[in-house]
C-alpha cells in the first residue's frame, strides 16, 4: 500500500505546486510585463482616483450623461459579481415587455427625439456588463445631453465622434464608444 500512496501523494503535491502556484505566477508575470494596463484591470483614473474600468460598464441615469446598454445583472446594474445574460429569446414575452418598458423610458427622457432607437439602448449585452454602446446609440442621445448641459448639439456630436473607437485591428467587432470615457470627456467640458 505504501508503494502506491507515496508516489500518488508526491505526484499530487508536485502537480498542485506546478498548476496551482508556478503556472499562475508565470502567466501573471508575463501579463504584467507585456500588457501592464490590461493586467491591472484597465482602470480609468481621474485626478489620481480610480473612477472605473474600461472593461466594465457603469450605471448612468442623469440626463446630463450618456447612458449605456441596459444591464442584465441583479440586484443592481453592472454588478460584476452577478454577470449573466438574460437568456431570453427574441420572442419571449418577458424580453418584449422589458424592451417596451426601456423604449418608453427613453422616449419619456427625450420626447422630441422621433428617430428610431438603436437596439443596444433597449437590450442587454450577453454579460450584462458591456461598457460600450454603438456610435448610433451615442448619437441618438446627443440632443438630450446637449439640452441638459446647455451645449450646442454640434459640440456634443463632435465629442461623440472623437470618442468613437473603430474595429479592433480594423477587422474584429463593430465600431463602439466607451460610455465612461465619453462621460468623463463630457464632464471635462465643465458644463
């Protein structure tokens, strides 16, 4: 029995040390050396204080700010500890009701805006934490934000266009706007 247990325990300890300690430390070290910003959480600093991450959305409800995609997390929006999608199909009555409620809220917040509402303003992302919206979703909100801040629409539109990010490596994904970065740039205008 000793001849079986001793090698098994030794192998268990060795593999635990390699896979549980050495490998994670090596990967973390390489990540910090090669991608220091991303390895640290892609944190966004404002006046030396962390205000958020470029990778996790934040809830904005003030009319003076741009609003992100609805979050599917509970009990509060953009709860990274509860990341999950709604998993509702396009014909599910609960999804249809949620979209109609969100659409009504957007229309009530900007009753003069008769343009079609971009789909990413009324549907949650797969993770419920998406920090980005489409440029169309940001541009749809320009009249409300400009009016709430007392700024010309052209200035706010220019800010949105300046914050728009293209496809990753000119190939992957869709053009997008990081809502937190856009709102920080908007706040920097001082209005």
